């Protein structure tokens, strides 16, 4: 059975700032070469200053409203809720410009880069979603963008490569290792070493060296804060009993959870069974950060495999590892097949084709509603992290 009935969660002050050493519990930190440690320190200082400045906050809020289409609606999934016997509400990140929550983070980092006097953004991308979002934000703010992408992913994601180039970004093929996301990230970090003076490294999730896991969560907090206010208006109890989101690195989940950290809502993060970090990873260090990763007996990182490219990361952000240890959030996995089934079900009951990443969160809700993991009538907030347009050809081949 889907184990979800945790003990009642005390409202607590989790999801605040990391410690002075950039830690969430025993996770996080800044495991990077000397020059990058200094560059991260500069990003940290600039971010703290900007985040405390109402002028920066106002400018970002305006960008999110006028360019990204915020606030996004909270949609009751009426027909599906009736079938499942729970009350499911969807936070609609699929309706943002570029089609996923990634735009919230890149607009924040691009604005920060401008404030720091940087003229170029460096990013890594797997399937291209974060690369497209970065190229979009760069174009909007008049910055250059250099996106590192594994050679294999370039072959698989032709359309996103074209999209990035159309937006004016330079796409650099990465030919080392498995020629996918893990190597693209390593290459982007190496490139940043030689370019810290004029370039900002725009990390795509709540991973990487401090302050990125914290900063990216803060830029995604807008999801949770909007949802909190919308739930206060839509639900008799004011807060949902369960808050569910898919977890790749964990940014849409962290941003959603942050809005409900001081409530008794139970948090569930759903990982792909081929990419699980918090559900069944072990302690390690990758890309500048100590967290939970999929590793073999020698501590070598194992390639992740998921039908959802955004969940194809062999680990999870440090704060999720910490939330797991605290028992504040629980993490479960879903298979490719369950996710595809959930995508079809949402399409047919609600008229929404979700991204395959988001379909993982929904598949968990469907499974838990069916096997008693979710009590009958439970109120569930689920973040629909993105739209399914990018997955249509994958779905077409399968169905
Ligand atoms: C990238 C992506 C994800 C996974 O990233 P997180 O940092 O875990 O949120 C989830 N959904 C969509 C639609 C994505 O593009």
C-alpha cells in the first residue's frame, strides 16, 4: 500500500534559510574549486541584498506578471476528484509562458545577474526545458546565453535546440562521458571557472553549491505563496491536507512546500523510479553539493532513466534530503507506465495534457486514492509543473 499516513506534522520553522555554512541538516555545502567558491560567495551576497530590497522584489513581480503570466490559477479537478473520491486542486504552472515553472527561477536569476553587472548567463540543460527558459529570460533582459547540452540530448531534442538558437542563445555540445545532463552540468561549471567576471551561472533546480538550492527555492516560492492564498479562499479549512509535487532536482516541489511550511499539510514528493534520490539514494557529493544520489558500490553516480526528461537527474536537492530525514516530507516513486496512464486520465477527465514530469505527481495521487493511502475526501493540492506539448511525440509513440 502507498504509505502516506504520517503522524500529524507539527507546524514548524522548517524551510527557512540554510545554516551559515550553506547546510540543510547534514546536506548542502559548497564543494567546488576555490575560484567557484568565491563566485558562489558573490552570488550569495548579491542575492541576500536583492531579496531584502523591495525594489528588486517589485521588479521581479512585474516581470512574472507581465511576461510569465502570473498568478497562475488554482483549478479544482472536478471530474477526476469525483472518480477518485478525493478533492484535488491543481496549481497550474503549465499555464506560464514557456510552459513550466522553470521561468520563475530563470527570471529571478537573470534579474540578479543584471544587478550584479553580468552580461551573460551560463546554463546546462538536459531535454532543453531549462535551456529554453534561460534563453527566454536572457533575450528579455538583453543578456547573452550560453547553454551546455550533451551531444546525445542534442540529437534527441532537436526542436528545443532550434528554439534556443532562435532566441539568440549559443548551444554548446558536450561530448564527454554519457553526453547527457550530468556531463553538461560538469562542463558548464568548468566553463564558469574561467568566466566568473562577466557571467552568471544559472542553475535550473534546487541543486548545486550553496546558495543555489536556497536561492532557487526562494525564486520558486511564488508557487506556494500563490497557492496558499488561493487555498485560503477555496477550501473551508483554508489549507489542504496533502501537498503533492513531482521531484527531479526538486524545485517546483520546494517552492510549493515553502508556502505551506508553517501548516500541518503533509508533503509528498514524487520521483521517477529510474531517477529516485530522496526515495532511495545514498549520501554523496555531486555538482558542488552533498545530498542523496543514485550510486553504485564504488560511489560512482548511476545514470538516471525516466520517460520524463525533467526527472532524469540521479539525485535530489539537499533540502529535500533534509526534509526526508526530519519526516517533514515523504518521497515515493512512480513508474513510466503509471505516469503515462495518469497523463491520459487527466487529458480525458479535465481536458489538460500534463507534462510527463507532472504526470508522476498525479499518478501518485491516483494510486494513493485507490489503495487507501489517501483517506476518502482528503483535500489534495498538486502542482502541475508543466504542460505536455513537449511530450506529445513521446506519447504518440507509446499510445
Ligand atoms: C524540469 C521540470 C521538472 C523537474 O524539475 P524540479 O526542479 O524537480 O521541479 C518538473 N516538471 C517540469 C515540467 C519540468 O520542466
